[in-house]
């Protein structure tokens, strides 16, 4: 495939040099251009400093590459002027630019300058490439995950533990800390490019701006993503251009894939991403308490339940910190201070809760609020008190630095104990911009953010810098999520305009291609890349533009995109994207249902593919335009069977209403499960559908009178009770799927599927794959609706009663007209190999065939 598409034109930068400002010492009305290439021959050279930063060298090489793609002429890159070459393009500042009288401008944010006059061009900006401190725990994360002290697991003893980097960090701090989050503000290193992800490479931004003036467009990463005009003569308009970003935080993150994907990182840098003020907005308490050594030496750092047992935390075994413990507070202050000492470029850090949120120690619950307060309110007060303590200490040790108040699941309320609002506390915000097309969601987000902002203003506080925003561009992060187009250009621009007065910018999680199911392997291996670029690229491109100018002309940008990127199919692709934005902007649930109750209707899918078919016809066979359309269509292929899969073919099951208060005890002989009219359903072998002769399994369903909970009873006959596998004892531990286990899959008319598992120890796994729920809870595994299970082990069987709150299932069903999709499966390992049984044989439960679910109903 062609990496770059070409459009034919003669390019002079006069047509693109817009928005010029007052120039230093020369006249803007002088129309003489600086010629770089004439009739396909280079007449200029690219000049870099004698020892250029890697970012400057990348900028020079990018300029050289694109000029050659445009004209066929390759401008040499030099550090000294070549005799006889009259025209120079200076990439970065040096003694040579000083001799020309160029004094770099100062910026309050990321910025760059372009000077073009006489026979030279200067492309420059203040480059910030940061060196990481010499502390790391490379290769030792597994030790901490596998050596949890609170679970009583064996502590692995690698020969060279601790590594020199970890030992140096622990020696500096005086405790067995991990250097968690220390360099996240700087971004991971991309070794192939020799830069860090968040480096603010402003000279490269200047080069990108000039190439955009010349007609280059980086709409999409990878194959066929760039538009390059063809021009045998290239000249740069006489100009002085100075640009400064409106938002200093322009950070994209697709995690470990970034360090291995130079092409993806290069695309984002061409779109001028980077951080002016690096921050560590992370779950940094992990670094304080979660190492095996800390759990052994300081068990008092861990929050406990009412029985005195430490919470398992997330990931399971990490534990949860006790923020009220004096020793933990002292350790947290030490950790915070050492982060700033080790990485002075950081402007603020969060001593943030673990990924599982905040859990109060049972001894603290009554200390942080009124008896009538909710647990969430008390927990929020508890977390605020801890952060105020940190902020006071930070002001003493590192004046001018900021503390990011990072909340989490379980502590989402505004504290009622804000007697003091330290002026070095910065309030970050978390939202999913793509869901804010729903007006009620947008109002709720704004109301929450402005409550915090008003609290700060009431206290007369001016924080050290604006609030960072944590955003999610994770529209397709799981294969179970439909690949419909998510387009919200108007809503996103409105959001960016609204947040400009108080927001520093965004940290945006961008999915990688772990689960995109599209990108082919290279050399037998799957390359780490940005996921589903055909569907994702436009919103990433538009967001990147809005970081620099939220008032950009949206219509002009889109018109140009349709014309340049799709050529003859411009009209059809305009129709596609405008329809996609109309569909996504509907004020209906983001969940998809067989009853067409969500925002996406079955007829919409037909129209999408009809438009793409017509676009193909206009683009022509084998053209770059057709290849771009094909990529979008390929990524959307699973959408064709979305509604067909919802037309369930499984049998019907009835959930009888319970006429009494349900008490879980695992007893299948009690009256609840004995009425003559209640039905027990048997599980067949999966996938054959045959009923087993021994080790049979059966299930029954009950619904509370108010439909607030579904109760499922499962009986697992077992000839070898001594041989059942039941090693997992903690909830939400993926090891549960290596045990004997029962699993439930539930889908409702308004929500995509939920997965629940229970093993013979009563350990519970619960997750939601519904877009609406995950957008609320952040991760599928963080769906915790309060499921309860009681398991009873008998001589020849084990039984489970599982009570599932239905508050997240929506209001419809389960009825004959609106049944819930259901399956109950059992995995048996006691026989020496894996045996699988299910109500509805449907294939692998990791990605279930939803068309084979049964239909659960109740009167």
C-alpha cells in the first residue's frame, strides 16, 4: 500500500499562510517567497544545530521527507552552511540564527515561530525533552503481583532483587517504596525515536505547521493516512507566524504499545501533541504500600474490614491504603517529596488511590461525617482530609508545586469538611467526552465540575495551574463492543470552548490494537499500534486541532477533509460522517437492543453500508481513496450481524416471583425452591447439547416482588467432592476461571451483557460489557452492583444461591415482550479435565454468541 497519497497541484505557501501577525523588522506586504525547490531540483538546504536534540533532528528529517515526497527533490540536512547554497531552512536555533538577528520569542504555553524572508526560513520553538531519573523497577512488577503478603502467597526471590534502579529509589526514600508513577508525567520512552511520549517538541510543531501551509495533511496514521500534494516547485510565503497552544496538556496514551509504535507516536507529534507542564496524575499510592516488603513491614498501612482483615484491593492482592494511619501519612509525604526531588520537571503530582477506588477502614467510618451521611460522603471527607495534610506539607517542602486531588470509586462526593482549601491543590476532572453528546450527561458533568470550581473560588484560591481533564477515546476497546462510527465533532468543540477558562488540557486514553481484530500481523507478530484507525482517526485529528485553537472553523476543516481524503467520493463520505454524527447525537441510550430502543436502529446499519458502497463506486477500484473507505468498512464489518445476534434463538425460561423475603443460605430444600409450580432447568453438555448421565447440573430463577433483584439457584452434582478445584477466595480475581465455577451471562433490552461467576468458595466475579455502564464505572471489572452469593458444600453436590441487584439492567422486562437474555454455565474440573455444561450451548464465554442466549421472563 502507498503510505502517502498525492494530489496534483503547484504549491506556493502564499495560499496557506493565514493568520500572520506583526513581523520583526520586515514588511508583510513584501510578497517575495523563499524558494526551496524549483522544477524538481533542490535549491536550499536544511540546517540543524551541531548537536541537535533528537526532537529537532526528527523535525528536520520530517521536513526533508515530505518535501521529497512532494517534489522528488531531497534537501540535504547539514549543521554548517554549504558554499554556493544561497537558501537555508533553519530547523531549531543556533549561532547561525543568532547571526541572522533572530531572538526566540517567549511563550506562556507550548508555542513556535516561523520566519520566512530574504533567502532563509527559521522554524523554531522552545523544545522540552526531559530526562528520566535513574530509578525503575524494570522486570520486578511480577514480584509484587505474585508475592502479595496479605494473601499469604510465596514471595519470589529473584537472584538480583532489588535491581540497581529500585535499590537506589528505596535508598533515597528510606522505605521499601516502588517508583510507581515517577515518570508517567514525562511519558514512556519511544526508543526508536529517542524521545519521550510527552516531550514538548515545539520545533517539530513548527515544521508541521509549515508543511500544513504547503498542503500536507496527517489525517490518519499508518498506510494511506497522509495527504501529500505534488509540486515540482515549492516556495514558502514571506511571513512571521507565531502560534501558542490554548491548552498546554495535550497527552495521548495507548500505554505499552506507544513505546513500540514509532509510526503512531510520530503521527501524534505531527498533530502537535505534548505536555508543557508535566504532571503525574496516577494511582501513586501503589508506590507507597503495595510492595511485598511494605505489606510485611507495615501491615498498619492497609485498610481493613470489620473483622480486621485487609481488603484485597485491585488488582487483587494489592490491598487498599488506610489514609488515616499516621505512619502511612508520613510515608505518603516522603513519597510525594521524593517524586519532586527525583523529577523536578513535574509541576504537580497526585497521591492517587489505587485503581479500585477508595475503601475506608472499618475503624474510620464514624470519624468522617454525620451518622446520616452516606458511606460515599464519609469516604470523600476521609480522602479530602488526607490530601489537605499532604498539601500543607508540600507547601513547606516544595512551594510552587501542585497536588492533584484524585478521587476514585467510592469517594465521588464533594467533601463537606472543606474548612480549608489549600492554594496548591488542583482539582482534576474525569469524563468521557463522547458520552457528553447526551444533554443530561453533559449537564451533570458541568454541574459536578463547577461545584468544585465554585468551592475553590469561594475560598479565594488561585491554584498553581488549571485543571487537567482525564478523557476516554475508548469507543471500541473490547471485541464485544459494536464498531459503529462515533462522531461528535460539534459536541467536542463546544466542550473545548467551555473548558478553556479552567482546563489545562487533557490526558486521553486511546485504545491500542490488542482487541481491534483488524490489523494484520507483521513477520508473524502483531505490531502494537493505535486501534481501529479507520474509525478513530477523524476524532483524534479534530481533538488535536482544538487543543491549539478551539475556535477553529469546523465546517472548513471537515469540507477540506472530505475533499482531500476521499477525492471523488467526497460527497458520499460527507453524507456518511454527517449521518454518523446525527445518529451518535440522538438523545437515547448508548446501549444497543434488539428492540431498537437505543440510539442505533437496525435500519441505520443498512444505511451506513449503503453509503460506503456508493462511496466505493465513486472512489474507483484500486485507488487510495477506495483503500481508505475499505479500511473503515472492514473495521465496521461486525456491525452487519449486530442486530441478527440479538434475535435470540435459545429456549425460554421463567423466573417465578418470590412471595417471601429472600434469605441466602445455599439451602435448596427450603420452601423458596420447593413450590410445585417452580421449574428447575437442566444444563446440557456444551457444545453437544446432550444431557449428562452423571454430575448433572440444574438451575432455577426467582425474582423479588419489586424486581429489584434476580435470584439464581444452581445445583452442581459432584461424584468427587474432594477433587473440586476451588483455589480462589477473593472477589474479582481472574483466577476464578481456573476453578470449578458457575457463570451467568445476562443481557437486557436496554443493556449489553453482564457476566457473573461464582466458585465453590463463594468468590464472585462480576463485570459489565455495556458501554453506558463502563463509561460510568471506567472498567468492565469495576461494575460492582452488590452481588451476593452463598455456597453450600454437601456430600454429593455443591450449591450456590446468587442474588443479583437489577438496578443497572434498565426498566424493561423480564416479560414475554421484553425478555432478558440468559445463560448459566458450569465448568467442572474435578474429573481431571475441563467439562462444560450450559443451559444454552453458545460457544466460548469470553466472547459469547448472544443469538444463542435463552429468554428469561416473569409475570
